[in-house]
C-alpha cells in the first residue's frame, strides 16, 4: 500500500463528496491496492455517511458517535491505515490533477523528509499561508499579532510565523505545515507517536511538526502539487450581507475558545521550560486578552 488518505468529516456532506470525487480522478487508482481512503466521521447529522456509502463504496468509514475532535478523530483512522505514506486531508479540499503522484515522487527522492505538504490554495488561487509556517515562538507570535508580518513580509525578523520571505514557487524546507494537507511517513508516526489528543482542534499539526523536527526529520513545502482549500465557511452569511444566526455565533465562540486554549497548551508543552516564568505569564495574559476581544466582537459584530 503506497498511500493511505485519512479524511475527518463533521457535517460537510457536499464538500467531502466533492473531495472524494477529486481523489477518484487522480492517477493513483483508489480502487486498486495502492491507495486507500478512510473517512473518520465525527457524528455527522447531515447524511454524510449515507451519501459516502452510496457514491463511494470503496471508501472505508469509521463512525464516531460524537465529535471527538480533530486529533482523536484522525488518530482512529491512522491506527487502521496501511500505507507507507499517510495523508491527513481536510474534507473541504479538492485535489488537483497529478498532485498525489507528484507528492509521492518528491517523498520517494527526498529521504530526509519526514512530512510534507502540497501548495494549499484558497478558492481565489491565493496561497493558504497555514501550509507554510514557522513555529509560534513568543517573538513570532508577537510580530504576527501586531501585524508586523503584513508590513514587512520579506523581512525574516518580522515574518517568522509564515516565513513569507521564502520563494513560494519552489520546494523548500519549512518548520510547520497544515493538518489540512499533511503527508507523513508511517515510520515517522511510529517514531514520534500519534496526534496529541489534548488539542481538540487547532495546533495539533504544529505540535506534530515540532515533534517530527525534534526527531531529526525535515518538513517540506512542495508547490508543484496543488490542492484547493475551502476554509472559514461559517463566515459566509456575514460576507453575503445576511444576518448571523445565534447558532453560528455560538459555534464561532466555541471555535475561538478552542483556538486560544490550544495556544496555551502548545506553549506550556514546548516553551515553558525554555523561557522564563515572567514571559509565560505575559504570553498567557496576552492569549486571554485576545480571546476576550474576539469573543466580544463575535457577540456584537
């Protein structure tokens, strides 16, 4: 088995069907014994599982009774994956032609690559910067939240979080990639372990990258392979001038809380012993201040 594709789904019926159609069109035949697709469903109620079974009977489905989070949901599928290469792929993606073939070829010839990503593009063709990151050190976090990165994108000292001074058109090493498209060798997973399930959503990919790098492997961004990523779909009603429903506000509030809570978990796991305690106190205070601002904006805007 060359490649195991793991897709986590939670109420994204039309997107996951679209994603599976794009996989079916790749040069690697999903119905052959060289590729397998495993969908881990986190208790969807939109008919996703039934539709996948009907339209893509070759897909293996793991049904979780409830939403157990990104890390736990993916881990259940990773444990059953048989491929030498495992790909975590978001359900809201479209795989462009030949992308799997190009990624497998890159990993085959780049022996020090423990993990890699294709170029993730947003619907308008712009780069999804989440696939091309440095680690969120205190300095990188400060320059990012103060928007110095936007002002000086080509200055490394100010753009460390997304490493935007690098050439996005050629393959190169990065610190971290996105869980939306995360190719990783099976032997690397066996060496560093599964995703950390303390992260319900967000930062589990950063954490995995940190552990992979600490184990001596490199992580690469490969722009020759491309995948379209539809993201932040919950904000569409506002963008279209429609009222934001109470359910959407509630979901956003929960998402904001998850995002900033995982920042604290990540800092304590990887930086607490490296930096002085006063800096941790400052970082945690900043995290909760940002959380409060985001929650207030979500409540009234």
